[in-house]
C-alpha cells in the first residue's frame, strides 16, 4: 500500500546563469508532473513535491535519483544533492498546523529566492 511523502530536495554547485537554471527547473517540472515548487539562485536550488511510495526508503530512493536522472533531458546544472527531507503527509500537515516548517507551496511553480 502506497502513501504520500513530502520531499524537499536541495542541490548546489558552481554558479550557472539564472536563465539556464530557471529553464532547467521549468523543464524538470514538465517532466515530473508532481513537482510543486522550486526556488533557485545561480548556485543552489530547492525542489519541493509529493511522491507516492510504499515507505520512506522508497520515497527517498526516488528523490535521490530525481536530479541525476533528469540532468541531461532538462539540461540541469551539474550540481550535487546537498540535502534531502522526506516526511509523511501527516507530519507535513502537523508542522503546518503548528506553524513549524515551510508554508504550503503557493504559488506553485519555479521562483527565484
């Protein structure tokens, strides 16, 4: 049985032109339809989305492959994953209700920091 997991993936590396970073993240959003929001600068980005998986291990494994698997097709910068948070839906909503954690992803899309 699957459940929803909220993923926050952080990547960083050498500086890239902002236009190229934005274009790559927009293509990633097209390729990965569950992408909620991305924030970016010229040397780092944060991607937030929901993943359906059997357990945390499966959700984390998929998240850790996301950047590398789409690097060529979306023409993403050659950055490394520097952070990963995977939490279940209940924990996500509990954090929001308590005023702790990131606000819900609104507006959805790709935005500069």
